[in-house]
C-alpha cells in the first residue's frame, strides 16, 4: 500500500515510450489563440487581462532592462499553473512533481540572472557577497556563507515546487483512500472524511496557483538584484 501511493509520481509510459513529453505539450493546446478582431470573446479577454495584470505586478519593481523578461515570466507562469492544475484531475500525471524537471527550469533561469549581473554590473553583483560595514575578521566567513546561499537558490526553487505539490497529492490520496475504506464501516466518519477531502482539494487548487506565482516571483527578485 505504501508503495502504491508513490506510483502516481512515476512518469507514465506507453509501449515503452515516455509520455511526459505529451504532458508538457498538452497545456499549450488548451490556451486560446489571439485573434485579429477588435472584439475578442470572454475567454481571450480574461486571458489578456490576467497576463497584463500579472506582468504589471511582477515587473513594476524592475527597471527598463528587466522588462525584456516579461514574455519569459508570463509564459513560465501560465505553463506552471496549467501543469499544476491539470495534475489535480483524476488519472493524470503532474510533471512538476519531478525534481529533475523543476531543476531544469530553475537552474538555467537563475544562471541567466547571475550572468546578466556579472556582465552589466560586476562590482554590484560581487558586492552582494559582502555586506557593507562587515568587520574584517568576519569577511572570509561571510563570503563563504553568501556564496553558498547564492548557489542554493535554484535548489530551493526546485525543491519548494516539488515538495509542495508532492505533499498535496499524497494527502489527497491518503484521505481519499481512508474515505473509501471507512464508507462501508462507518458512513458518518466517511462523509466527514469526504468533506475534508473536498476542502483539501480546494486548498490544493490554491496551492497549485500560488506555487507557480512564487516560483516566477522569486526569479524576478533574483533578476532585480542583477539589473
């Protein structure tokens, strides 16, 4: 039973072919394509409003140089939200529960922000490793600590997204299993358990959206330090 709980996090295969590529490309098919008409339908209008508000809130603290990342951040936000939300449907696979894929998103984007800072303002970028007014005996220790914290950033990005989604899926499966087991034995307790499952599912929908936003928000904060 314990092993079956983690089977949902295994990459599905069909005839020996991994289907994770299909799970990654499916969200892009669901997005409505913009039209050249003056008036769009409600779905396109809602999508445009969401992207505009999100981009405004995210890029407001950045200077003009950071606005070039608007397309990357908006696309990544929509992509992560779609993957997280689709993973809550029954009999689906959530690619964002795979640490390798999340690290594949986090490491290149974090490295890009660091390289931009080293190219545009190397003095300020290296100055983050040593706070101003540090006593001379603490300088080597603080440089080591700040360097370690800098390299931990992409790991924290990937682990945070993976851990939150994995924990949520495990909780939903555990409570759902308990509800099915208790239904013939104690119907009242099973109904209460089902109510908790419903509330947890609503919470997981919020977590799926919030974690995607936090992932992109932290990347924008890293970019803000280097532009």
